[in-house]
């Protein structure tokens, strides 16, 4: 090693452990874990790091290798931005989100698209234009991915079949890998329909269940008011073992269904759906648009949701129905920010984000004249957005994991409502310490008794003001988080005892 000065990474997160003086260390850039002695923790506590202070000659090498320490002349945020830019501008993949129809057979009260959805389906003229666009953009690609979206995309199954047939033929001829995913409510996804989707190269299916039968049926019912839970679960069971789809089971959580989610997990476990290719994840209901603003009284605060999410993941993990989440890398790098990614509506309107498909004023162009999107002001806003230009994001220790989380809440901030408009941060900002402790225990890095009871992430601790180039003051709206209380006692956590229960 050279004798150059070293510094500790601003992306280090220290979490104290119970039973002794050791602590858990995690780096959100390198995604590395370490368990430190008290002396090692003190050595890493400052901005600079002196390798001569350690009696372990190999310690410095290990710390550098895992990203906890770096040479003092490296601009760390510049390094993160370089990797982010390379990933964002990778030109080897074409990503399309296609809505065969925006109509839906469900009447969910929190739907961000609202209840007044158009019934038209994608016409042959629009399909031909989509195929022409793909044909003109396949050269030099390694992969072409389609996400089928809606409304309820299975109401336009013939469109999915026809476009898939043409996409697969083009990709096969040009040597481009093709795969697809679908976001569906699952009510029409029978064994026969699932087999058709397999022929269409669909590999991933996202389905939503919002609690056990009684509660799910109260808010995710058909337009007629009839319940949907039994049909959806029966559909999944009819093809899960045979067709081997990866199933991402989304559960939207608010004040109304927080207890019913536990009942849902128990029911799916009793039906022997755990330990297969179905994995649950949880998402907060947010009243972010005019279409769903009427349910704002039922939404959870970000801190309350963050507390609950960790316990729900633990419970589902122990029932073999979820993978315990690992901190993401560049979470905010979705298709909306990639140059070769578009969302296409049934009329052929083009959007960057699927959250805008119901709002015509937020389109960036049309599939019949794609070249003109480059001059569209909204498209330029999407292209120009970067978390590295936002002082709050630049000042955050979880920037490499988050990278802005959801660009829509920044690009369309004037149309975003609720707490998401004030504090557009993901749940990781409110529970990363708790999640890291449990993740380290599940990986065998620490013992269960080393998890301190009542550990709570305080978002203020994630600010790293020493990041070069981020001297601007944090926006007032971000500082509103300081008004919330994060010192929640473990005894007050309603899910603690449930989460501690062994798998059955």
C-alpha cells in the first residue's frame, strides 16, 4: 500500500449492536458489510483515517477493498455519479411499457388513474407503428424488454399476442434477447391465459392482493362490486407450480389494512404458496394525484410505514413468501430516465413514466412521429433530472441506493400531492438501520441477540454535509422531517411479537 492519506467513505452507516461494544458497518456504495470492534469503529468515526493506528496490517486492505476507506484524493460523489451515468445511458437495451388498453375491470378506490378510464383498445394502426419503431431501433441492441401495462392489460390480450408474435420474430432474426413482464390484477389470469403469456415470453407477473379475502374484496372489487380475492388466488395456484413464472405479489398498505396483511400472509402460507417462485413485497398507498387524493386520510406517514414494512417483510420471510430486501443499487434509475425507454398508450401517445398514462397533458409525443419527442419540453425535463443536481439527494448517505427513488415526484412536483410532495424519499430513508440488522442476522453475520431492541432510523443521521459540491442548504421541505418523532419504543411496535414468531 502507498503512504497516501486515506479517508472514510461518506456512505458508511454504523449501527450499534447489543450484548457487546461491536457495531455493524454497511456501505451503501460498495454494498459491503462488516462487524467492527469498538476500537475499529472509533478509528473510522472521523473524516480521515490513519492506517498506522491499527495493529492489524491487513485491516486497511480489507477496508479499502470493501469501500469503507478510500484514498483521500478521490471525489466519492463524482465516482457515484460516473457509475450512475454509465448505467443510465447504457444503449444496449430497449425498454417499452405498452398499454393495450387503459380500461380496467376493477374499481379500486385508491387508483391513481382515477375511476373514469377510457375503454378503447390499441388499434392495428397503432400496433403497426409500434412495430416499425422497434424495427428501426433493434440494431446494435443486446436486449429488448416489454412491460404490459394498463388499466388491466389482459382486457387487451389479443393485442399482447399479436405484438409479442411480431416482436419475437424480429428479435429471433436479429439475435436480440427478448423477454416481457405484465402488471395485472390477476382476475382474468386463468391457467389457459397464463399458458398464452408463456408463449408470449412473459417471465415476470406482478399481481396485487391487499389483505385477506374480506378486506381485499372491500377495496379491490370488480366494477360490479363483486369480490375478487378467491378467483385471483385460485388462478395463481392453478399455474404457479407448472409454468414457473416469477410472481411479484404487491401488497398496498395503509391504515385500513395493516392488520389484514398478516392474515393474507397466513392464508397464502396455509395454501402452500410459500417456498416457490412467488415473492411478496409491500408498498405504501400514496394520495399523489387528483384521481386518488380522496383517500389521503387513510395513508400512512413515511415514518410509520417504514416501521411497519420491516416487520411485514420479516413475517413474510419466515413464512417463505418473501425475500428479505437487500439495499438496492440506483433504485431511482427506472425506464423514465433511460434514453431508450418509452411508455405507449392505446392511442399511440408516448410518455416517459407509466404514472402519467391517464393524463394526456403529460405525454411527450406520439408513436407516429417519435423523432419530435426530442424537442418536447417535458421530455427534456425527464432527461435533465438528476439526483446529483438536488442538494438534498447529494447530501444523503443512501444516495447510491436511492438516487432519487421516484423521478416523477421531482419532475412533476407541482402535480404531486400528499407527503410524497413534501418528502419524496423511499422507505429505506426511514428503516435502513432496522433492515440492515435483520439482513445481517439472516446472513449469519450477527446473532439474533445482537439486534438491539427499539432501533429506529432517524433520517437526519443520513445527511453527510461533507460531500464535495453539496454545500447548499437543504430545502425547507426536507427539513420538515425533523418535526417527526423517530424515538419509538420497541414495546409500542404492534408487529414485534408477530415478527419474532418462528416459521411454521
